[in-house]
C-alpha cells in the first residue's frame, strides 16, 4: 500500500529532525532544471508567477539563489519533518520511533511541485512552488506538463515492492492532478472527510486537511496494508460512513466540532 500526501507551504528548517536517517530525492535532477529556470525570475516576476506578496517573493528569490547540491543534513532536512501546516499537524512525528520512520519511507509519498515524488526521509531545501504554478519550461507551459508521466512512474516503481497494490489518495486535488490514476498499477482509494451539523454533511477544508494527516499517521502506526484496514480509522470522532462510500471513495464523517472560542480577557483594575 502507498499513501499520497500534498506538501505544505509552511516549513521548519530550524528544529532538528528526530532521526539522522536520510535519503536523496529520486527526481532531484528535475528539481535542478526547475531551479535553473526560477533563478532567471526577478522578485516582481515571482510576485506575478506565484501570486504572492513582495515579502514572500523576496524570501523565495533568495531561496532559489541559495539552492545548492549536493544535499546534506547540514544544508537540507528530511521532508516529513520540514513540512508544517494543517496536514502535518495531524502527523505526530515526535511520538514515532525509527521503525515508524522506516515504514513511512516505504509506504508514504509526498507530491511536490519542485521535487516530484518525495519519500519522507528525502532531504529537501526551503522552497515554495505550488503544483498549479504556470511555470514555462522546455517541457511545457506548467508544472503538470513538466512532470508529465514521471510522478506516476515513480509511484508504479514503489508499488512493485508492495504486498497490496493499493494507493490511498490523501493528497489535495491540485497535487493529485500530477498523477495519472488510470496508469497506476494499483487500486486507488480516494478519501473524503465530512462534518455533520444540523442534518447536513459537508467538507470543511481546515478539518479535512488535518484529517488527511491523521489518517496517514494511523495507517503508518498500525501498519495498515489492506482495504478493510483503512475503514478502521477513527481518530477524533471520525468513523467510516458506509452509506455514503463507494468502492473507490471512502467517506469518513463525524459531528462537527464546536468552533474554538478565545477566553475573555480580564479587565484591568485601575
């Protein structure tokens, strides 16, 4: 079984990773092609290309300039520990052990606009490059055309060593579009997380993102490798919704949590 996730815009390269084990991205040579192109863009070019603020453009212009190979632990960090955000808040890496990291390395893939298909322990350097970016290269007008079949080929290569030929898609639509599902040598299970309130069921992005991370965490810790095992996911109130699921779409639902309220500040006594 393989699990696919999206990367995160938020990244942490300050805190040390909890393991010294690392690997090098298998598509790093493709990353270097993109970086070479991105280094030709000015700050203003990046503002328009990536639809970001001038401050973020400044930051990423510097990141692209500082991108350097070979990757080593002193200039890069393992992807699983570098990404921070809603999805990765659902993966409690601090309570995992080396066996968990090694299992994740075999079964988890992170789809990236810059790095293609990443293993959790692959070293990466700081970056921002969403898969939907319309970056022109000699391979096409955008990143979907740039990566073409290569991400699918990487996944198929990883599937060769899997006991069960299953892909659990926990990536966002933006990143999953970089994969050719019909060409995968596996059964693909898409997953949706829904919140129930006042008799209605809907997907709420902030909850769904964290739930994707929680399911990845669950599958890794419990060494789940069967379709039936996926249905056992039950973190934070989510339960498998058989009535609204199909053979290729698994729905997990729960009662919508109450919104978080900030405690009232006490009035100062004069």
